[in-house]
């Protein structure tokens, strides 16, 4: 994993808006229309090539495939894990009973109207195993082909954490929550190994680590910390034997353009996050609820040779951050952990679900990423005295 040795490197958290034609083609393929699968696969290859090229042209250093081959960053596991079937008793959105919804019921009721239908939840009814080898290899092949003639500095591919699968799917087979969790971890390990084996960096996406407190109003901070430590142990179990410098870890508070007064604070989470056997840690820090938390890194001891990827642009607002503000944010972090240990990133993804109406309009997302690149250039001038 490259460090910012000569300038501040730039990246993002993975998901980017899918072209509408690709969404339509993937929907047709899932419905089994004649010839639809072949058309969708061809469009996907072209779309991945285009999204890699767009990232490089924007100036991003560390790129991915935009997660274009997945219906969402989370529900894609429905097609990759054995031992599950459609859940006839799918739970309501976890946000519906969250601390946020309890504090702002009118806002969340209004914001839920017209929202895209959620992907189906699954229930575990048998032993869990990984069956997604062909799909992850397809995604890897499309991505590595797009990278073949690309000047990108480095490449990563995201995969969901065991805790998020545990949260998304219901257990009706394993005797305990821990057995369910570790069965998921063992299965997802196969996907992680496929990505690492292809020579890519692996990003573990784990929003649950930060959002569990918000969506479980009966749990105290200490309850959530105990829960989180067990889930980090499961991640490390799944990552055993993989060099930490091949791993990026990302947590966030989800696609939630809300008041956010009940977000778990970084001071209650950072030490647990740093227990993940990763080389870099990506977290939210650009939205107004968390921007002040950069000062925590004056007290947090970042382990040797580890990097941080703070969000310096956010998905929580359609305002495009000024490059000078982005530069200020980067310089703050560099001042407390060292310039070589900061990579400039985003708070969360910009296309987490394959929806015709993305959370952030693509034109705005690309403008934000352009501001990220320009802000990193300005910060580099300051930090390297140019």
C-alpha cells in the first residue's frame, strides 16, 4: 500500500453511480430475458473501463471498479452465499426504529416516501458457504482489464464485512449469533482471498461498526463497544494470513442525509477500529457532525506504518466543497499524524445502490471528487513547501 511520500494521494470509498442503461440491462438479466445476460455482461465490461478512465481523468490516484457489477455494496452477497433463502419475514428498515427516527419522526417519514425499494433480505436456513467465485472473478477480470493501460497509482476492490452480512441477513439455523457470525466470516474469506490473489488491495466495508449504536436504541455505548470488539475479531479471523498492508478498512454512518445527532462518536470507536488488521483506515470526517474529530488524532496513537484515509468530501450534502477547504482538512490531519500517513478520501460512497435515482447525482459526485483532487494538490504544496 503506497504512502503519500511525495504528495497527498487521493482515493474514495468505492461505490460510484452506475449508468442508467447498465441498471436497466442488469434488471433485465435478473428477470431472465432472452439474451439479456450477455448484453448486460458486455455493457458491464464497457462501464467498468469507462469508470476507471473517468477516475484517472479526474485525477484520483487510487481507484476501483465503482462496484458497478453489484446491485448494492451490501445486498450483492445474496447471490454469493450458500445457505440462505428469501426471508418472508424481512425486517423493516433499521433506520425506522433508530435513535434518529425517534428524535425526528416527521423527517424520516417524509424522506422515506418515494425511496427506492430495498433489496430483499435473506434468512439463513443451512450451512453457509461461498458460491460467488464466478461473480467475483468476473468483477476482477473486468477491473484488471480496465487497469491494463491505466496510469492509476494503485487499485482496490471493496467487499462487505461479516458484521454487515450478519446485520442484513437473519439467522434461523445456527445455535448462536457468534456461530452465525464466524460462519459468514469463513465464507467471505474466500472472496477476500480472490481479491488479494488478483494483486488488488482489499477494502473491507463495515458501516455497521459505526451505525450499530444508532440503530439499536436500547444499547449503551459500552454495549456497542463490546459488540464491536467481537465483530472486529471476526474480521481478523477472516483476514488471517493476509498482510495488513494489503487491507483498507472503511466504516461510516451510511447514506443518511439526516440530522445525525445520534452518530456514535469517533472517540468511542477509534481504538476498536484500529484493532482491525489493516494498513489503512477510512472514516467520516467531512460532514459537520464529525469534522471537529480530527483533533482526536492528537491523542490517538496511530500504530507504526498505518495510514488514515479521512473523508475530506462528504456524501451528506450536495454542496461541492471548495478546494481550499479540502486542503485545510488534509493539512489538519497531516499536522497530527504526518503527511506520509494521510490519503485524502471521501466520507462514503456515491452510488451504494443500483438505483435510477442515485443518492448523489453523478454530476455532483464527480464535481466533489474533482474538488478532492484539487484540494490535495493545494495541501501538497503546503506540506511539501512547493
